[in-house]
């Protein structure tokens, strides 16, 4: 049970208005690209969908700017969906569960902290019949304390990043969690595969979709798409391009991020392709950090600030 002082502490830390941001570190997080991507988006209020939510950087930024008339947020990862739904529906319970992890971890010395990390890591949600609140707290705890904040899963969908040994990992980031909770209050959150998108979009009258799939690797050593057991091969990229063509036929505008390579350029050759420059933060080898090009593909012409040539016939 949390003590009275814990409850008091959890009640007083309130975020500033519309100050939401991702509350998890996430590979491929869009934080550093938001300005460039938003320049390419339609103006006005959006009935919005994001089928590859991850840490949700784009969603929170658009919500902060009051750009959204409605929002549908999806991901295939049960952990992403659990943590996002629990934060929306049960923020106090989540904060308390996380506070328990925080206390247990911080009171230990370095060796014992590692042991606690691996104990939590080995307790897989489906083996231990965890509640969604426990599952969400586990994910946030592991995300803050693992090496590089890299959420990586093996082929059986088991989180397998090692311990990170940070002296002050800020496990209970209450202000950030409360700010994200505010942003999520009216969002619909679903566990869904991207292949279900056209039907979901049609039923809800969605008029704009931002797609940020696991990137197609530009080289064998840059395969950072191991989110859900690493299952996003070239055939999935091709199916996604077909889903985008279907949305286009439905008259739904979309913007898609991916790596800049000939395979992706070829898949989307009928649409407008812009290059954006992404600072790449997560890499095991420090000398491989550095800027890389990504593409932003869209099926509509620009309105407003920048006029772009649209490559479609
Ligand atoms: C590049 S990340 C998205 C990052 C996000 N834009 C951000 O700012 O953090 C890709 C996401 O796609 C999800 N994903 C992988 N395969 C999927 C599928 N078949 N359908 C839907 N989501 C999938 C992963 O779980 C991951 O969260």
C-alpha cells in the first residue's frame, strides 16, 4: 500500500496546460522530426488516425496545438496499447504501481538493482496473469531502466534489453505522465494491425492518417525494426503501400515516414516524396550515430506555407 506521503506527492505535481510529450523512450520516436513533418501536413482541424503509435510523439504534439477534432491511436504491441490505455483510464493506479517500482529499485545498491530489473523483466505479462495496470507499470519501469531505453523484443515477443545502470532513471515521471493522460482522455486506443486500417478509418470518418511504420533497413546492420518480435519484413512494407493506395482511393489524406532507400521510393513512386533529415540517436556504436535521411510520402498536394511539386500523374 502507498503511504499518505506518497499519495500527497502524487496529487500535487500537475503539468502545464497542453504540454504533453512521449512518456516512453521509443526507437524511431519522431520527436526530432515533428517540425519538418508538420510543415507537410494539411492545415485545419483533423479527424486523425495513427496506426503505428509507439511513443506517440506526433499525436501529443498535434494535441498540444489543438489540431485534432478526434483521434484513433493503434499499435500491434500489446504493451504499447496497455500502457496507453491504462494511462488514459487509470492514471492514479498506474502512478502508484510505478511508485512502488521506483521505491523498490532506488533503495537497492547497483548489484541489487540489476537483480530487481531482471526479476521484473522475466515476469512476462502473459505468464503471470498480470492486470493491465501491472503490465503498464512493468513496461514503463523497464523502459526507464533498460540499456539505452531500447525496447527490444526477441522472436517470441519477449522484451530482452539488458539493464541500463543509470544512477537517476526518473522512473516515476509524474508530470509527464499526467500531461500525457490529459492528451489521451478523448482518444480511442486500439490494438490493431495496420491491415485493418481502411475499415477503421471508413467507419469513423477519419480524414487524415499519419503512418510511421518500422523502417525498412537501409543496410543489414541498421535493422532497428524489432518492436513486435521483429516481424516487419519487405512483404509487410509492400502490403502497407497497398493499404495506403486503398486510403487514397477512399479520398483519405495520409503522410507516411520511412527510410530513404530505393525499395521504399519504388513502392510509393505514384505519390509525393520529400526528404527529411533525422538525427539518429539509438545506435550501439557511438561512431555510427549521425544524421540519416528519411522520406515523408503523402498523397495530397501542399496547401499554405510550402508549395511542392506532386509527382502523381
Ligand atoms: C517506428 S515505431 C513508431 C514510433 C512512433 N511514431 C513514435 O513517435 O514513437 C513503429 C511502431 O509500429 C508498431 N508495429 C509493428 N508492426 C505493426 C503492425 N503490423 N501493425 C501495427 N503496428 C505495428 C510497433 O509496435 C511500433 O510501436
